[in-house]
C-alpha cells in the first residue's frame, strides 16, 4: 500500500523536493500521465510561466 495519496506508482509526497517553485496534483494515474491532455497543457504552461495554471 502506498502512503497517503499516490498515482499508482509513487506517493505525492515523494514527488516533492526542496527548492520546488510549484506543485500540483491532477486526477490521472502514472501510466497514462504522459498522454493526458491536462498534464501536457500544465507542463507547457509551467515551462512558459514558471508556475502551473490553477
């Protein structure tokens, strides 16, 4: 069992690290993350604006 909230592969807490500028959680499992349109849009938004779109 994963501790607390997870994406099916790793816990949300383990996706965080010191010095992060922003962090979001999206309702998608790990295996489908890279093809999910919401995830893709958020990645592009972060790369262009240095923060996720809320």
